[in-house]
C-alpha cells in the first residue's frame, strides 16, 4: 500500500540505509548520566557527506564518514503509541492500554524527544498494573495455549520444562533480541519460586510475564552497540538494534519476522541490507501512521 507520503517515505528509506556503514558508527558511552537518559551511543547520519545525530534527543556534533565524531544517544522509552503497537503485535492486546499512561513530555516540539522523558510514580504504577493485566490475559484458559501448547495443563513433572519453553520463545520477541546468558535462567527461577510458594502453574507463568513486561528490555530501546574494527573509540548498532531502529521508525512497533531474520543473518550491518529492509517497509501502509506520531 502506498500513500501520498510515499516520496517522504522513500527519502526516509534512503536515510535509514545510510545508518549502516561509516554512518552507523557510534562513540564509546560516557559513564556519566544526566536527565534520566543513558549514555549509550547513538548513530551518525549521512552517506559520505556528513550529518548529525539520528533520532531525537541524542545531542549533536559535526560528523564525517572519514572521522566521525559520534554523539551520545539517550535511552529511548517506548511512547504510548509505540507501546500500544508493540503489545498489539506481540500479544494481540488490542485495548490500547498505554492510552491511560501519562502523556509524553514535549521536547523540541516533539513527544519523542527521549532526553526529555521522565518516569514518575504514576508511570511506574501504570506499568505495573498494565503488566499484571496483560499477563493475566495471556495466561487465561482461552489464550494460554498461544504461549505454548504445553501450558494448557502440564503434568507436574513437565511444568518447569514448559515454563522454559514459554520463556525461550516469547521473551526474545518481547525484548526484540535473543536472550543473553542468564536471562532465561533468572526467569525460570522466578517461575519456580512463585510455584513453590503455592501459586498455580498459570499464575506462576503470569508472574514471569509481569516481570518481562516491566523489564527495561521491553519498556526501552537500549543500544549498547558493538565495536567498530580498528576504532576502539567507536561503537555501531548491533543488527538487532538496527532492526528496532528501522521498525520503530517505519512501523512505530516491534520488528517483524523479516527484520528479525535479517538481523539474525547479520544483514543489517551493511548499507545494502539496511536499504533493502527500509525500502520494503516504506511500501507498507503502517508507515504513514508511525510517521504521524514522530
């Protein structure tokens, strides 16, 4: 589906493609933080002509592809629009729960300026209650089989293995990247602790999902980067970080299967790979709605 905004979308596709090579390079994180943002480095934009920071709230610095001066990037929290889209695609939650969150703070005229976003008591409370509600929905008898067929009524001896199956399949989608060492173990231990405390299997599984929905890996879009060859002072986005960048730019939501497959294949570290995905997404109707919320 194409719209009247197709020219703008294609321009964005070209710009997004330029994030991968020298323009994807990022500086080492500064260990100090301020304003509630992380010091994870951000991308530089440009394709042989130099550019500025890609994304709102990331600071600015002169950049060239021969000697990039990479700005830092704040830790981007999902906006209400992005949160609603993400849980709709991830878990078929369609009642737009983030509409009840406090509105985003406006920075530089935009609600997506990550450096201006604060998290107060009301926001934390809404995250908690929404996580509980979504976890209860997903572990209800009518839907628990969607997490894993074994979750409907596992035998006592199979419960731990079934919980691990849910963790290994659902959580990487929620975090938008493969689990790191120890992540699955920690969640499995949480399941076992709640189950041992007398809760039902489904309630224990719900406790795991509550933790996932309140995790920074779900609520934020962290970019820790990966080293740039021969440049110890620079980092560039990982393939999965680039997948999220593209997805939230074009869809306002989590990466689709094609993006995740491209990330797994290491295709989002090159201009060509990023451009191919950007042009694919530019032709999808959801991009218009995402851009209107930028």
